[in-house]
């Protein structure tokens, strides 16, 4: 069942017409190919127009789209011999962050990603992609593993934020995020992050302090959710739209600030319309970027990563 | 409890009316509502002697309290944080900044200073909560990286004193990247083998806690200080439960193993001196040396030995 967003009404109507026609043709065998083709062209035109000029708030909707490919989809389509690793070796296994080792185009690689889950049960198991300290501590452990065996790290970023729970606080949510960032800054291996959906605040950047940060065209990456920002600064949660504009959370905004390194363009109508295609596009981009990073030795990679962040945004200061 | 504190003060307050109490003479304790004589308050490190409430103090008051003889040298941090996003909510960010600057007489929410603490060279980066909630944007992040660089250069210990609501939303992602930036900064101090101490004050939350403030060699917190990541209300809305009164308070965080000690303001200076001394004066001989490892002192020693050598040549 396809899920349509509020601004996709025309597209939804056209696609349901196509469905109806197909249904009719099943019964009496009348050829409806021509009519379907026409409608499909209209759909494509509408998709192009709509997705070419998505507002920041609409992008937030797309980034959170329930059919948008998740970390598990990228792993399924890009990684062979994937071997999941579990647990922080201290308290629990947190499925909001999935991690493991596998082969990316033949190269043994460490993969870490937030996972939101697909259906209702999955979302609960993965806690909607909101990690607890154990998830971040698992990420640290796996990054150390990458460092010890000199394996590149790929992370997929897709979280509303770290989980705001009482237990999470008392087990050191803040400390776990801080230490994970330190792990990111310490490893001597190629490290690439891809913001595939929602890059939500500290819980996102904990896994994204990488040598190269890629971002999907309709993903968002923000210091706070537009809803949270609206309720704090505007004292009105209905101002999310204005907050989404003001916060500059789109891929092109962030490329402009050099906070990300590259935009990955999505198939017509967004990544959620073609999982196969977007995962292969992302695979090619990762391959290109890893090829460049593999030329550098471990110490240079670490130094490069630190200098990149230290220099970020400095030009804005007087 | 004396006759004076319990009886006379409230009466004076009643007599002159709340608004007429001169700022410089009296201050109301926000916790127990008692009127406190300003001079006594400053002698008591701005802690209410009725209820032990730790009053909010400015970054410069912190520095005066900690450095030897209250003397320190301020380090210049970038003069102006421009408004990179041209951010506007109900007000322009640039206007909010200007207001905060006028109100606080500071350019940003952080003050960086160098000086001696128990004769030991230290760099202190202290937050001003009154400046836009001590929020961390580019200038604050830069202040922290500068303080770390100076600590490395001067071979000094680094002390950070956060008091912050977290990232400065008005600078968008440019504020979020201060998390990795400040993590790198303090990590470099640790890699130099210099002590890095965090003094957590009320409140320390959000992206500030989740970066440099949780990576100290030693974590000290002031009594009652709120230290956490997510805000209380957000957590209550998520778990649909009311949280206990002491949730995220220093004493509870101590029990949960996230900080080393809760130290009253009166004891802070001595505690810091003792800890730094224990970490760097490693031998009985080190204890004898005065102004240990201060750059000035090294130069003085070098000059002295040069002179001694010259003397020898003359004699020899
Ligand atoms: Zn009081």
C-alpha cells in the first residue's frame, strides 16, 4: 500500500485512476495501454514539478516517509555476507542502531546505521530509530573493531534524535553521544556517512562525524526538529513550517555551508518510489568516495577528519 | 539562624517594597525567598545561607572566585558572531544577540581566561547562562577550541565550566557541528597529557552535555546542578510519567556514576588545586617546585642557569 503525502494529492488521484483502469482491463481484456501511458506521463510530469521545488517542510515529510528506504534496505542491497553484531557488552542490545560487518563491492567494511523499522512491530523493536546509550556504545565498540582491523566505516543516518527517556538519561545518554563522537574522531580508517532520511540533532551527528558526509537530495539534517524549534522559539507548534525554513536543513543549504560534502540526487518522485534505484545510486557514490579515501593512510585520515571539522564554519567569524 | 536574618530583613523588605530594594544591597533568594545582604552573599560565594541555594553567577564572577588572588588574563575570542542563517523567529537573531550583549556586557556566552590556580597554570572557559541561555553557537565553540589550544601551548590544565541549555538553534547546523569541534578540542588536550576538568553548573543540558562536558578526566558538579541531555518536559511527554524532583540533579547523577563528585562552591578552588596538583606533580620533588611547569618559570630557570654558566666561565 503506497502512502501519499499531503502535497501529493494530484499524483495520488492520477495513480488511483491508473489502478482502476488496470483493474477494469483484467475483467474484459480491453486494451487500455494507451490510456494508462497518458496518465503515467501526467504522473511523471506532476512528480517532476512537485519534487523539483519541495519546500523545507515538505522535505521533512519526504525524509520521514514510511516507505523511504531505511538502513536495512541499503544493507540488503549493497552489502554481501552481512553479519550483524549485537550489544554494548555492558547492558543491552539496542536495535535502534544496527551494526555489523560485511562486504561492500568486495571490500570488508563496517556498517553502522540508525534503523527506524518498517511496520508497526518493527518500529517498536527499533524504537523508531531513537537510540539509547547502549546503541551509541555498540557503535563505539564496532568503530574500535574497524580501527583494529583497518576496515572502512560506512554509517547511515536516519533518526528523529536520541531517545528522551528517563533510563536513557540515567545511563548516560549525553556521555554516550560524546564518547561516540570521540570514537568517530579517533579511528584511523576511511569513514563515510550518508544522511538517508532524518538527521536529527546530537543523536545523528554522533554517527556522522566522518571524513566525507553525503546527503540524499530530500533528506534533512537539523540541530532540532522543526516542531521542537517552533514550540521553543515561536511558542507555537503550528509554526513548524516557518521553523523548517529558518533552520536551513536541506541538502543544498548544508552543502552551501560546507557541512556536507556531496548531494546524492534521488529518482523521480523521491527515494521512496524506487528503493532499488536509490540504493544503487548511493552504492556508486560510496564506491567513488571510498576510492579517494583509500589513498590516504590511517593517520592522515584521522587528521583530515579533525581538521575538516575544526575548520568548519570558521569563515563566518570575525 | 540569627535574629537579624530571620526577622529584620523581611521587615525591611516589607517597609521599602519589593521593587525599591536596591540591587547592590539586597538580593532575593529565588529558592527560599529570603532577602540576602549582598556583601554577605558575595563572601559566601553566592550561596544562600538559609537554604544553600547556589545562585546563578556570571562567568567573570566564576573566574574571580577560582584564580589565585582573583587575577586572570582574558583571552580574546572572535569579536562578533554574525548571523549566518539570517535567522528570524518572532524576533531577529541579530537583535537577540545585540540585546544579550547589552544586557550582559559580554560579546558572547563564554569567557576564556588564563592564570594561576594554586600556582599552577590553568585555562578556564566559563559560560554565562544569562547570555541566551548559555547556548553554544559558533563563537562559543570557537572559544572552547581556543581555550584548548592555549592549554596545549602553555602546558596548562584546562577547566571548562558549562552552564547551558544546549545548542544555539538560531545558528542551525552551524551550532550542531560545535559538538564534534569541541570534542576534538578537548581530546587534543588529553592527548597532550594535560588535565581536563569539567565543572558542571546549573544547568548543563543538550548538545553541550553531549560533547566536551562529558569527556573530562574528572567531572565535578555543583550541588543541585541539573545535568542531562533531554529536557524534563520532553522526557515526561515521551514516557507519560512524572519524573521525581531530583531527576537529572547532580546528587542523583553522582549515584548513577556520571560524575566524580559534588562539591560546594566554598570548596571548589581547593578541590581543583588538589586534583590538578595530584595529576601533574607526580613525585615528591615536584611538590617542592614552585610555580610548577609555568612557562614563565621555565624561562626564568633557563635565564638563571645561563647566568650560572656564564659565572662558571668567568671563574673557570
Ligand atoms: Zn535561599
